[in-house]
């Protein structure tokens, strides 16, 4: 438990949250038409007559969208329903061409599953997934193009969405954030949704209620279409606080649909329960029940990529890295792949230390991502090899890595160009040490009289004199010998 | 020329005794002459028909003429036709010109058919009188003996039926949701078949009730219907409910006969109120089949009485949703108004006629929260029972014989004001629609007023061939050669 509690005047309140995530399916074509499902494009250029709801047009299911939903279900360890069915959800809106949305109401393609989340304190929770179903997206209404008229862009109309509904298992904004991040991570690993919340390819409806410990659920409000993880967390916080205030003032929370205004950090009523649509769901008579075969599902399962949890465990076992390190490395598939390439050609411990340290720091500083990084896995591998074979020491390596990010040159080129090769000539190091010792006769005397700490001073002076290029182990060794003379 | 059937015209064209241009010009002239009174066409496509006829003549001069090459047909104005206005006889689509062709009409065009124009119908195929059309009612070419009272052609494919009866087309396409091919065929003294649900693609056909709508041919003879259905039918990947199985050569089944065929007579189709003429004709039909070697078996379809109410729940529920797309936003007529909701209201009020509005309201009602279980869900369960009735019956018999409609054509002025009375017209045709089994109507005789009456044959799923064979036997026995009062031949 995350122990997120709202301390009200009447005592502590617990929050109860369930999330409905709409995730746009990655596919070339729309759910029921051959039109392009690609994001963007000039308005109304990715629209077929089916999407525009012309008379006599009929939907035909796109098998790839079904496969993507099944893959996602498998990734969520969920039941796959071999029989599912499409229903019509009827309502009028200008960007809903048919006057109904084709969705799966009574018989979704995916049933109960689970998402494991990890919280900042290291604790682990399991959030239940109630169901996942396929449905069509609506078009886009644009009210800001003209003072008196609205415009409609149907590019998005008919694009396949997966609605992933969680159980009301979430108990804090932090858990909601962790759930969404984990879900997005799984979808991205599976390649079933790009999880891009800015472009709207992942959106969340947030159901929030509050209660006293041990109580049944109280009335919930649904906050529609929140489009960032941060806003979801904020919306839960302010909505829960609003509800506590109402209950404590002796009022009752009305079941309603609300909007989150992130500028004013408040939720506002969109429509009350009385105004709620009667969607008149019924089975779409244009489509037969969707029957899929066990063997086909097993084929998809066999071809699934390795998922974050499995990858984490394998990385820990194979490379001897920590739970924390495996977590960071598997946030994105690209990072894990990068690491594995480096780790296979280097000391895996050295590799993780460098990636999580200087390499990520350099990415952050330059605004690059793992994909756009000017330093590729092979480049980092070469740098680490230079450390391992004592061509350069760690301190010099940091300088070389920075140079690599700036110039795009390889580590060895930079080492040669700057003459950074480590000095391993014992004679040269010994001569330098003798010079230092004679230049600091006073310090040497102090050392000899018992001030052991001055050893570090002599190391520092030697390294400084040799511009950092001396082999640190040799400096130590020789200094011990010469101080003992 | 007026006594041509589709089959005999095909032969004449093949033998070059007749040109497609001559044939087409004849029908265009007949339409000009008679359709002012009948009103069976919403749109006549003269130029396209003539151009098609010229192209057909060129093809007929080669050895590569397709099966329907040069044969002029009328197309119910519910089938979208590329570049040709398609209205569903509704104001809301008054000026709608689709940029696409329905699969059924594509199939006919690919086989060389010529389209004379688009046939009038009840608005959005909702009706059994063809009086709900925004383009005016169709008048049945038949008259009662010694009477000038105008009669309805039945519906919804009233224009399609009337045109064939009056000799204004060799054949027409119809659609049948609860009897819309069979009942007007019976009222107009022609033949029409509603094939098995899934036999013809629904792609590009304006939907009324998706789980029931099925296209089929209407023509003068069994043979003509067989020829047309073979072209119209077939699997279409663009319609998920169309069925992937080969289309037989229906013509080859026509002369199979009925020897040994078991014909079921469902007792529930003989209510006390059944007019004596119809009961007698039914008995006559039974005798024809028995005489031809069929075995007559009494059967029961116990859920028949629930057919009509469940049909009107399922069909209208689907219709209320199917017609939501006519909102004035993307195509069709629009009545501008202040807000979006007002635009919807004004557009749909002006665009839809009274019967369509009534059906949308009823369909919306039965799907509403709190009513869904009592109406829609219950109706679906009863629908399963009706299907089971047919499956049980077809374990004992091969086809069923029933009347097509509970009356002959009635006058425009006699049209009941109570919609339920009108819905009763569908009482014998609706059950086969609910089950999805194929059924045809053929003209079997005249009533005491001299009006045609139809008999209905219902078959097993995808056994249209058996229907054609049994229908052909009855057609020969009936020898129905009566002509309506209004007929191109009578004035030629």
C-alpha cells in the first residue's frame, strides 16, 4: 500500500481510482476500412466512404487490429476470448459519421488480466485489468477555425482503439502514474500502441471516489480524456480533495462526468447523470460475431517480444546487475537493447555503471534519446574497452565520452588526437614522484612522522603533474615503495 | 415485343433478331407513355441506357457477350448507382449521387445488363403500399373488374413490381426485409424471390434492417428470376454477412420437377380471417404440386404468431440506428439551424416522412435503457425460436407452401390509417425473413375482383434451386397469362 490518505476534518479518507485507457492500435489501416490510420495528414485525406458513413457502406474487420488486441491481452496476462462481438453505441455528434460507434460492449475480446506496478519505496502492487475491447475512434471537431462554424476532420474516424479498463484497485495518484507508465511500457514493447499521449494515441478517463477505511465504494465521478500522466495524477488529487470537502460539509457527491483543467488545477462538471446519453447498445447486425482460433492465439503468443518483467529478470541473472539497474535499463526496449549490446562486448558491471552514469547524463545534457544518441552502443563499447585494457583511466574516459558526444569521433580517435594514452612507464612515473617528494620536503617529513593522510596528497600531485594520464594503480604502488625508502 | 420475357429477349438478342438498341428504345418509349400514370420510376436514365445498348450491340456481334448482355432492367432506388442519383425515395437523399456502385448492380452491369432507371419504393423501404415515397405513390397497373379505383402495388418494392407488370422493364431488382419483394410481386401478378440471407451482397444497398435486408430479382417468370439471381448473387468480401459459397446455375434447376418432393403446409398460415379466394387458391396450389408428384405434409410452425411483433421490434431497432447517418452533415439534404442539435432536428424532420419518423421513434424506444430486455432482447430470443420452427419443419419437408399475402391489392383510398393494420400485410412473409430462409412468390390466379394473388414457396437455407423447381411446376400449372389494365402491350 502506498498509504495515500487525505486527512479530513472528520478523519482520514482513502481514495479509490479506476482508469479507462484508450490506446490507439498501431496498424496501417483503420478498424473497419482500408483507409490509412496514420496520424496527421491534411484534414479529411485519410477517409474512406465507410469512415464517412455513406449510404450502403459496410464495415469489414481488419485482422491486424484484432491481432494487436490479442497481443496486448497476452501482454497483460489476460484471458483471450475466442468469441467476441461488436455492438453499436448510438449517439449523435458531428464527428461521428455513422451516428454510432462500433465498440464491444457485452462481449469484449480480452477479459481479466493484471498489471504489476512498482512504487518509489520499492513495494509492488497488482492492478487488475477488467477487460480490453476494440472500438472505433471518432473524428475531430475543430471549433477554432471560424467564428461561426465548426469544421470536422474525419482522418481519425474509424481508427482502431483498445479501451483498457482497470479494476478500481488504484489507491493513490502515484499508483495511477505507475500503472499508466507500466501499461504504456508494455504496449510499446508489444508494438501495439506508441503510447504517445501528446498526439492523443493514449488517453485516460479517470474514475475517482473517496471513502473511509472499510467502507463500501461511494459515488464516483469520471474525469474524461486526460492526456498526460502528470495531469492524471493531478486530476485525482484535486478531484479527491473536492469530494472529501463535499462529504465533510454534509453534502453528497453526484455521479457525473467532469473535465480536468490543468491551468486552474480543478475539475469541472461536463454533464450530470441525468444528462448522460442512453447509448442504446445492441449487436451490430453488419458484423458477425468475431471468432478466433486457439492456434492462432498461440501463434501470436509464441511470437511475442520479451516483455519488461521477463527482460528485467533475465538482465539481472545474465549480467549480475541490481533490481534498480534492471528497472532503469528496461524502461524502454531501446535502452535495454543498447545495454545488452554493450554488455556483451564489455564488462557488464562497467557497462551498467557507465550507461546509468555518464552516458545518461550526456544524453540528458544534449537532449538526445537512446535512438538519436550520437554515441552508439559500439562507440560506448570501444570506450569501455580502452578503460579495461588500461589505455586510458576512468577520469580520462569521462573527458573522452564528452568529446564523443560533441564531435561524434570514436574514443580511440579522440585518445590519439588529444594524446590521452595512459602512462604505464614505471621509470617516468618514478621520476615524477621523486621530483614531487623533493619539492615537498616538509610534507614528506610530516608524513613520515605519522600523518598517513598525506598519501592522497602525493597521489594527487603526481596525477596533476602527469595531466591525469598516469596509471593510478602504478602511481599508488610506486609511491608506497618510494615513501618507504 | 411486349410479350417478351427476359429469357426470350435474351434469345432474340443472341440470334440477332432484335438489337439491344431497339429493345431499350422500346422500353424507354413505354416508360414515357405509361409511367406518368404508374409512377414506377424515380429516375429514368435514358442516355446511359442508350449508350449501354449500343455497347451491348457491339458485344453481341462478337462471341463474348456476357449473360445479360443488352437486357434492360429497372433498379430499385435503394441500390447505389455510380453517378446516378439514388434517393431511397426520401427527401433527405433527394439529390444524392453516390460515387460508387452497389455490388448487386455491379454484378448485373458486369454481366451486360442495361439500366433503364431507378424504381420507386416506400421511403427507405419502409412500407407495404409504396405510398410513403417522397416521389409520390406508385399505382398498381391492375384494376378491379369494372372499376377505375387506383390500387397500391404493395411495397416496398412497389415500383419494381409495377414496372414489370406493366411491361416497362424485363426485370427489376428488389429488396426484401419482411416481404418487400414477395408482397408487391403478389399484388402485381409477377414473380419475385428473396434469396437466403447472405446470398446477395448488401454492400452499396441503402440499409433498412441489416440482419433482414436481402436483394432479389423480380420478373415475369421463374426462369427470368433464375437468370437474374445467378448474376446478382455471390460472395462479397465487402459484406461481412455475405456467404462464401458457389452460386449454382439456377436455370439448370428449373425443370427438375417435384416428384418425391415433400411439401409442407403450415397450419398456422390459415387464420380464420383468411379470405376465401386466397384459401381456395392455396388449396389449388397444393393440388398442382400433388398432381406433379409431390408429397403433401401438414406441418406446424408454432411461433408464427410472434413473427410480426418480433419483426417490427428487430427491424425498427436496426433501422433507428441505420438511419442515424442521415444527419445533414456530410451528404444529403441539410436544413441549417442555430445549433448542431437544431440542425439535426430540422434536417431530419424535413428529410424523413411520417412513416420513417414513426419507425425511427419506435426503434429508438425498444433499444432504450429499461426497455431493451423487454423488447429487443426478447424479440431476438423469439427470432431464434422462429428459426428453430423452420429447421424443425425442414427436417420433415423440402419446401413450404403458403399464401404470400393476406389480401389482394387494395385501393390507395382503402389504405388503413392504423399502421398496425398495414403491418399485417407482412404476416406471411415476415417469418421467412426472420429465419433468413429463401422464399419466392409467384402469381397463381385471380380473385373474384380479377386481381392477382400470389403463393409463397419457402425453402431451406441456400436451396433456391428447389424453390425454382417447385415454382416452375406451379407456374406451368397456373398458366398465369392475365395482363393488367395498364400494360405497354395493350397500347402498342
